[in-house]
């Protein structure tokens, strides 16, 4: 069962999009997990590539969005195992990619 604060974080992260495609990190399956402790939140992210050129942009967007929700401390942990694959995507994410002409 997802705690209310964790649900709030997941919902806020739906507003953060991949810089290369206008699809939320949640729908891309890049958010592996969240943990909330008071005004501190830890987000586990998996990137689509280990040398992702947008890594810093993504981190900045995640921090800014969660700070808008009142989380003063935002920690981002990158998860490389298991690696990100398209199977992590939501159906909405797959539909959005197809709309942009990307095969999934």
C-alpha cells in the first residue's frame, strides 16, 4: 500500500517529463521507487542510457517539482540494476512514444 506522502510524490513526478520526449518519467518507467521521511524524499531513478546527456536536467526538474510540493530535501539515487528497458514503461508511455513515431 502506498502511503499518502509517497502517492503525492508519484503524482508530482508525473509532471516531470523526459527532456527528449514529452513523456513523464513515471510513464517512461524511469522512477524505480520513492521514500518519504518528513520533508525529505529519496527518489530512485533509472535512466534509459548510462551516459544520458540529460541527467542533470532530469535531476534539476525532479528537485524543483518536489520542492514545490514542500519537500525541502530531495535525494536522487540512480539505479542501474536492473537496467531500464521499455518493459518498464506504462501503457500510456508506450502510446505516447508511438504518437511521436517511436517503435516500442
